[in-house]
C-alpha cells in the first residue's frame, strides 16, 4: 500500500498567496488555480492571515484591489456608450451643417428625414429642439392653424414693407407700420418673425464687427491732462476739424502752445491727410524755432498723426510725441475746446459759404481776433498775446 505525503507550505508562500488574492481583481478560484492550491485552502489562509482574523505576528492588511472586476466591466461599458454617443453627435453635426441656424421647422424636417439612422431623442438634443415639438410638428394636420396663418400673413406684410423701404427700417419701425395697417401684434412678435426669416436692417452693425487695425504705431499719453504749462515751447497740442462749405468740406489743422494758448501753427486744405499736419508743423516751427528736445507734441490717435512722414519729421527734430488714449477726447481737451470756440463764436453764424471765404475768416480769427481781442479766462482774463507779454523770456 502506497502513502502520498502531505504537501507543506511555508508561511512566506501563504502570505504571498493571500496578498495576491487581496490585490487582484480576479476571483479566488482563479488565483488558487494559478498557485496550484485548492480554493478552500486559499480561503483558510485568508482567514488566518487577514488583519483582525489572525493571530500571526505580521498579518496582511486587506486593502483590496483599486477596482474590482465587476467595476472595471461596468466602467468599460459606460465609456463605450459615451464614445458611441460622441460619434453619433459628430455624424449628426456633419450632416446637419447649417441647419442649427435655421428655423425650428427646418430642423424638424431634418430630423424626420434622418430618424431611420439615429434616435429621435439624440437628434433633438443635438439640434437643440424639443422632442415634443418635433412630434407635434410631425403629426400636425397639413392645413396650418389659424394662428400660424396670421403669423404668415404678418410676416409677408413685414417683408414687403422692408423691401419697399430698401431694407432700411428695423423691427420697431416695421412694427409701427404693421399697427398702422391694422395688425394686432406686439413688438417682440414682429422681432421674432423677422429673425425667423433672417431679415436684418441694413443700418444695423452685424454682431462681432470690429474695425480692422491700421497697423500704424500708437504712442502713450505722456501729457496725461497736465494742461498747465509755465514756459512756452514746452508743450504743443494739435487737432483737426472740418467745416462745411459750398464746394464741400474744408479741413483745418491747428497747433496750440499750452503756455499761452496761442495758435502757433495753422493749415487749411480740401484733403484731410498727413500733409495738412506737416504744413501746420512747419509753420509753427518757423514762427517759434523751439528746442526740439525740450518740446512735447500731443495729439489724438488719428491716422494723420501716426503717419510715417509726420512721425519722422518730429523724430528728426528730437520732439517727444504723446497721443491721447483711444476714445478719450478729454486727453486733448484744449485743442477740442479751441475748435468748439471757433465754431460757436465765428463760423456757425457765417452759414455755408465758399472755401476761399471760409479760409479768410479762419485766418482772421486765428491771427487777429483770438490772440489779440478775445480774453481767455484760463489766462486770467488776458488775451493770449497780452499773457505772452507778461512772461519772462526763456532761452530755447
């Protein structure tokens, strides 16, 4: 008779087997088969070696696997569903290019034509319409309701009025036209009907419109509204305005010395370009002969002042250039105020006259009346010429 010896396992082997069974997402039977032991024996080892159930000196802590096999399978199924849904939405949007911007009826028609390829629920969610609205549209009778007929009549009237007025009126004016014609409608209803058919007033700016950048340099505001200057030829400010004449516009560029509010440079022309500014600068430079390194020239961000020829002219003479911030007319308030006085006190009462006559009037105002006759309250009630006479001569 033969006897089979009983297998004996060391404590290290038992411990490794228990740790493997606790850290693996596989079943206990699968782990036992890999180790070559019976599942019941592995279960007994687990009871002996797990913390709280064993009297061993170094028991095993039952931390468990990060995720069980069932959890991994459930997560795999969930991820597959998400991927399938994302692929479905991608395919729908490829087919429905442009439909999202159309009226709900157009989107309903697209859903009805593709319902055999994708679920209606997904189609409605991707195209941002309600499923109830789709079924209501699908099962509605061929004859539109009385309310829809009124809407179509009103919409046709609004579009005809807009066509006759060359697309100028917006929805508010068209709403008043509809009321005068006897339609019982609201302002928001008119706006909705016009938006549904894609109408937009030709006067309105499209959303997101931005003026293109000119690419010309913009310099910082170094003057910073410090309009009180003690010495002449330290700060010059400049601006351009336009005056209506019989032949068209007359453009006027002036340069003021902030010390005495005197007009040191002036140029007039039919074209508003950088040449106008250059002529005013040359006249001011010839009159005053300043030290360019001690002079600050301030203007707005007009393209005439940011022109390469103007900036080169100033840089060649060492003049420091300053510009107002975008949309801040108060940064150049002195030049703006001078033009306001010119128009209120002199040119408005003249009416629309010829360019030559207007040029003579501007020349008389800037060279005689403003510096010699008109008292300036910023200068203590003195005229610019009288105030300049009180100043101590300063070497330039």
